[in-house]
């Protein structure tokens, strides 16, 4: 029997650093041919564009497949299975498949999909890697710290419904074979050690917990876990699950929209404007690309909470419009008009 192709599921909440981790992985893959399946939230495919722009020969443009029709855990039959069949039908199948889930996806239904007849004899889930934004968790954001969430809800009069964020976080941890406490460089050594110890105590037996900065983890640590996770789904359930995963996974709680604008005058001033807009409107995640007047390179914009990161990744193409496009993600009820006006001002 031919060896099954290993697949790694990269999960984690919005802005945890999944794309940065994958970009580092494919740049240091030690000769492995890696195919990527990227599941975006929103219409602007920022993660896929960033990974296509990495310029690494181990991951060609045709090896990056984007699933933007919805959350991957809810569109298994319509999107995921056909995509896997396409990759497996190639004359030269990949050595390894890496799947980046949306920050709003539950990993367990995706892992269960590897038991489908069409793929179960040819692919195995080598491991589920859950990426945690350490600096956000320390602040009680996007975590199951009930006191911190309650304090935030009490202070924000615009929130009038229960949020599933804490349950999503618990699901992603419960399914993990490796937990990455990312952005450790933004933490004090004591806080980083506290988080690592906390997740290690809460995880299943045998689950690794490691610290990382900017997703810089060796490929040999991320790949080759040999977990065969699809055969172990019963042990990967968070305590709150009693029935169908949609009960706790209502995508109507979230919305996203794009903002288009011309080239910006100053990258630093634009980052400050983004941070102010996020604080004013409680935006969960903002990402996209910007053109900066007088600069030939494209500016990548990534923000989670009020923390904004920017960097130039590549020159604009000859036929590529020098424009700015952002995707905004938040809980349902975002004031799109006010947010757009604030960003475009």
C-alpha cells in the first residue's frame, strides 16, 4: 500500500499568526513539496496573496488553493473534498498538505472529513497545530478567561448578544496535537512561561506546547507528528459540545466587509488611523494591502485588536492597480459607514 500523504491543519483564532507561521514553514521546508489550502474569512484573499508572494520554489503559485466560499468546517462536501481530490489527482502529488483554517473554523469537523471514502486511503492528518496569540490571551482577549470577557462586555454597551469566541478558542485547543504560544517576543519571560504552563496543564496527554516569535518554528517540529488525528476525533472534543457543531458555531455572529481606497500618503500615519478606528468600533481583525505614494512596493497590513503590523512584501506588478484594499472582520452590527469614513479620512 502506498504511503499516505500527511496533512497538517493549522488552526487558531483571528490574528494569531497562522499565515506568518506557514510562510516561515514553506521557506524552510527542507525540500518538501508543500501544497497549501487557505480558508479565508471575507472576499479579499489576503492570506493567499501573502503566501503567493513569498517567492519560495517549494510552494508554487499553483500549489496555493483558496477556499473563500465560507468556513471550511461548514463546506466540507462542497469545497474541501473536491479540493483534496484535485491535489491527489496530480501527476506529482505534494509531499505534504498544509491547511490554514479560517480563524472562525472548528477544526474537528475538518479532521473528521479525512475519514471520507474519497481520501481516507490516501491522506492522513499528521497533526493539528493550534496557534495562540500569546499577547492577546494575556490581556484576556479571544480567550476562555470568563472574568476578562465579562469585564469587556460590561464596559461595551454596544454588545447585546452572547459571543461564541470563548467556545471557538476551547475547540481549537481541544483538537490540538501541538499548541504554539506565538508572539512570545511581546511577552515578559514570566508571562510566556505562565501561558505555556497553563496550556500544558489544560491540554490532552501528549500534546506539545511551545513558544514562538513571529511563527519561527522549524519544519521538523511542525511536520512529522504522526498523530493520525482522523482516527482519534472522540478524544478531541471540548466539554461544551453536546450535539451538532453548528449549535455553538453561528456565523451570523460575525460579519466582514471590504474597504477600497486610493494610495495612502504615509504608512505610519495610516497605521495609527487604523488602530484608532479599531478601538472606536471594536473591530476584531483587519488585514489587507495598501499602496503608499512614492513607494514601488506593496504594503501588507495586519491588525488584531489595536495592534497594527505593516511591512512591504513585493513591488506592484506592471498591470496591477496601485490601490488600497482592506477587509474588516467583527461581530455582527459593525457600523460599516462610520468605519469606512474613518479609514478613508
